[in-house]
C-alpha cells in the first residue's frame, strides 16, 4: 500500500542526518512503526516473545549484528534496550543508527533516563486532517506567528462533515474503514486492548470493567476542567485507583491533562488541568454514541468538537518552528476562560476559542479580547474556530475562522 506521508517525516529525516538514535512515542496504532520502517534496514520486534527473549539475553550482540538504521519496535516490552543503545552509541555515534518506537511514554518507570543525551524523543499522535488530505500548508501556529490574515473560506465543511472527520479518528486503520459500524467495532476493540493488555502495573488493573468505567467517565469530562473526584465518583472507584488509572492511560497516550496557563500579569488563575481523551473517535466509542446521538446532545457536541480540534493542534507541535506549548486558561471567579492557549517562543501567545456552531458574534470573542488587552504586545493573535463557512475579522488581532483553517492553506495569506 502507498505510504501516506506524515507531518513528522521531514523533521525525522533531518534529525537522522545528524543524530545517532531517535525515539518515536505515541498511542498504539497511530503509525509509528510504519513511519520508522520507511527508513530502516533491519528491525527487532520486541512485541514478539521470541525476539524479546533473545534481546534480553544479549542485546549488545544483537545490535552489533544488524545493519543500520535499526528499528527497535515496542521498546517498552524490554526496557533494557535503552542502556544497550546507549552503549552502542557511545562506541559509534554515527548518525542514523537507531530508530526506536513505543506505545508508552516510559515516564512512570524512568527507564528512558538511560538514554538521556543519546536518544532524541519525538511524539507521533493520530493522523491529523493535514496528513489525511495531503495538505502542505504551514503549521497554524507558524501562520499566525508570521502575521497572516484570514480570507473567506469555500464553505465545503459543515457540522456533520466535522463530526464525520472526528469520529473517523486519527488511527490510520480505523480512518480508512468506510463503514461506520465496522469502524465503531474497531475502536471498541481498541478500548478493550487498553483495558486488558495495556492495563498492567496499576491498582485495580486486573478489573478491566473498572478501568473501562474510568475511561467512560473521563470521556464525559473530555475538554473540561473537572476535579478528579468528579471522575472517580462517576466511575465508582476510589481516589488511589483513579490516580493510578490516570497515570496508566496517560502513559499509553489515551488521555492527556493540559495544564493551566499562568502569568505574572494575570492574577487569580486556576491551576487545575483540562482533561482530554486524545482521539474524538475513541471518545465516541467509549460513550457508545454516533453522529445522530452527538447532534442531539449540545453538551456532548461541544466536547467532541473541541477534542477534535485539540487533536489537530497537538499534531502540529513537533513540526512547528515556534515549538508551542499548549495550555488552557480560566480565572478563579469563572468570568474569563480561554479554551486553548499556545505559548510560543519569548512568551508570545496565540489563543483559540472553539465553537460548535456556524454563527459567530463579537460576544464569542470576549475572552480573547480580554486576554489581548491584559497581555498587550505579548498577545500575537486569537481565533474563534467555528463550524460555519466564513472567515472574518472580529477585532484587532482576533478573527473568526472555520475549523478547516487548521488544515487549509487557502484561507490564510500575507498581510
């Protein structure tokens, strides 16, 4: 089958020309192995028990006998891989020797510390729309950072189109399935994989039913700022188990906590994170819902749309020149909140409001205008992303734009 190029490919090629070892991490089934395999001359599959056992016995000898670049797949099954790669790189630091892939972050075990200074880490999440459509436009962060203005869109997208794109998910094997029923079964199987095979090392993890209830409660709270107690009460589990489950699901890149943004210029901002399921299709599978069901529930509709938008922005982080960090913002009194705040270099800010509707009024940008006024020149620009066809200026440095602006280059042009 034809390889569908990812946003990460150009960066990966550049890094391999200069660095000896690169680690690609991200959710299971998002194409890490496929992307790495485009460049590998040989491979070690550590999800195959026989290969994993042989590698544990003598990793140094195995690595010496393989032509490079060597792909080491699912590293987390044999954590000894890191010190072995470190030793190999110390002996020969030629560029492009090793590519490692994994479906766990390793942060909870600390084993990746062995590769510090030797192995550069990249993240690959689900396929975004820029990748699915083959769009070559620059990152939305870079476009905004370059002082680009918006132009009218073509009106090709509406709320049903966005929901179809969202529920197709970013998992390549799911996205290529035309039948919604078959795709839902695939995603439900992914949930089962997470709650059984991936559920190791956490209290209560031997009970997939409890972990599934936790993920369902998490899905209801996706794109929301809720306290942990709300989630574990809804799941019927205690605080200790919920904390372990959250660490577990973050470690395998199924859930994510986006931190609250803070600044010396703004007072009384809350510090609670915003929680997301990383894939909108997975969210829908957890809640056993579909497009008609989401359209009947305005509360859920907003969550699905924002979860989808966040997945598009998350995919841009590694390849953006500005290397943004993503946050949310809310003050303690609840008077002001901004859905997504991206901090660029030198503390510059671009911010997004996400609206699951086709009509945008000036009032929909009031939080962005407040943030602009508070930050002054530090505020680069704000966008109200919506499901309608039109792009237009709302106020100084603040525009309304279709969500499809995130992957369509025609709607942005130089000032």
